[in-house]
């Protein structure tokens, strides 16, 4: 048996290729939408991808299961658990085989037992993997969003992101029962989770790529809470805000994502295309934040091609308008298009080359970002400039600048929509990245006086009170 893990740092998401070297077959579980790396790896290992599956209807990325099955001709296996409201809408069209608790998928000497593990979602399944050529004892669990290193899948996403009212507590109770039901599994069982640190599908995911069930029983907080009511309270407490695009991901993955195939090269856009790109859609500048600060085009939104790129793109970009890219290189433009497609933002109309950007900047004039010192925030506020804190609620709760307003970056477009665009603003985050993105969003909204306190709250030093006060 062969097991290979494929990890997308921007999504903090893992896919698994499990192969039987005797028969030359391979099964892929939870593939990303860009399936090229998986297909290349299978070819390098001398394997044919004959089966494709996933653990659940994902909320944080567009599944590549349908794409990979279509491209390779593999059989698609999808969960039939969870009841009628949680079935895959494209299963019949795709010729999928529906699986339930206790079903077994085999490839030569490799056996995968399906287990229903509801909680994160009603239809969630995991795969208990056995390499029968070595032992009848199972070796691993592809655990999806059920069990992570140090955490468990959050049961509140359906209610918070997909607006399925009343599902949080019932999901938490189901999750508790699913954890208890692992009691028959051995301590040595390896845990191969669907996400790592940085994913919004849990609140305290560990950075290790794998674990064992025995280690999680000893160290994972969820196994340490033996009372159902206490578990429900603990698992729902302190969950981060789910990105706005999660609801769209649920819909896309339930009805079936469009098959992209080979999209070819990105179209080159010329200077004559810029005005229409701004008027009809979004001009997305993916250059490093330092390049954006030194000069950017009016109307563009700057989200640097960093680890959190897809998260902020999903929060801030519309799904019903075309996207034109400004990138530092063709490779960056291609990487941005791939990352955007991973969350269903498929309508990339093309990219402006560095040369096209330079010509536009000379013709239209480049805007230089305005910066300020974080420790001048109270003076700026006293002078009539509104200080905006773009951090998450847990960061705000841990400490914030007196007099600041709290508007998390992901929701700033809505929360400041009614504000007078002439209002002088001073914005900050924790370390400067989110405020750079926020400055571009606010400028695109029409705010005319935005000051970025670039050092962020991490450099905040409150003024000590005078003697005797």
C-alpha cells in the first residue's frame, strides 16, 4: 500500500492518494479542484486513479472529486448518509456509487471501511484503511473534518455560514456521539486529517500533518470532555467567524462544480481594457503589499498572493463579476487564477502584465498608499480621524486601542457601506497585512482619506498616565 498526502497551504487542506502497488490502482480522497499534482503523482508511482471519493460536502473549497473522476474516468464514491437534505445533487449524472456506514471499498489488498461520523456535517464519513497484505488490523483513518490534530470539526458552520437554523447544537451532539463511537478503534490507528493549522473548519487545529488515535485520546481536548452538555458548550465556544464564501462553497459542492478541464494560458490584457475591467468587474492586484503601497491604480483591490490569499479573496470578491488580475509575473497570475478557482471564483478574464501596469500607471497616475504610526492613533482620533480596527473579534476582545471602532476586514464592505466617503479614516490590524488589503477595499468603495497604521496593534504602546493621575 502507498499513501501520499497533498497539502494546499492557502486552504490548509489535505488530500490523500492511497494506492495498491500490486494492482496498480489508486483512490483519491478529498481532492482539490486543481487535480494536476495528483494525476502527476499517480503517473510517477505507476498507478491509475480508478476511484475518487470525499468525506463530506465541503464548505471551505471547491471539491475536485467530480473533476478528477471526469478527467480520469474513475468511479466516484459519495456519501448517502445524512438524510434527503444532504445528498449530492450531481451523483446520478456523474454515475456515482453511493456509500453508507459499513460499506467497504477494496483495491487488491487495500481495504477502506466507510464510517458515518456526523457532527461537522450530517453526511460526513471517514475511511478506516487496512493494508491486508501486512495485517488485518487497520492502519489509518482518513478523518476529513471529523477529527483533526488537537481539535475536531466545528459543528456550527451549517448554521453560521449556510444559514441552516437550529443545526449547531444538534450537530454538536452528533459530533460527541461520533467521538464516543471511536472506542472500538485501536490506539495505533494513524489519523490523516483533512485540514491543518490555519483552517477555519476548527478553532485550535495543530500544525502536525498527522497523529494517532491514541495520542489524540490523550491530548485532544475533545476526548477529555465526557459529558455531552459540557462538550456542546465547549465545542461551540470561541469558534472564529466563518468566511462569507463558505455558503457559496456548500452550494457549489452540493450541486456539483463545473468541470474546468485545461484552461490554457491566461489572456493578456492591454491598457485599453482597464476602464471596462473596473466598470464591469474587479481589478485584483496580487503583487506584494509593498509594491501595492508604492503605487497602485485607482479602482483596484490589492490582495497579495500570500498564504491567506484565498481566504480574503473569498471574503471580499463578488461571485457575479469578472476579475482582471495585476500580477508581478505570468507565474503569479497563473497561481492567482488557480487559487481563485479553488474557491469557485472562475471568471478571470485575463491579466495585466507588469509592462501594462507601468503604462497604465504613467497614463492614469499611480496612487501611493498613505501610512501612519500606530502609536499616534489616539492623537489622530482626537483630531477627528476615525480609527478602525480590522482584526477578528477574539483579537479585539484581547485588547484594543481606546476609542477605536471594530470592523473586521471580512465584513468591512458591509459595515461601512453607509459611512460618508469623506470621513477621514485610520485603519490597522495586528501586523499590517490586513490593513493594506483593507485600505484597497476602502479606496475602491470611494473613501478618499485612508491612513494605514502599518505596524499594527502588535506595536501599540499605550501612553502611560501622568504622575498623580
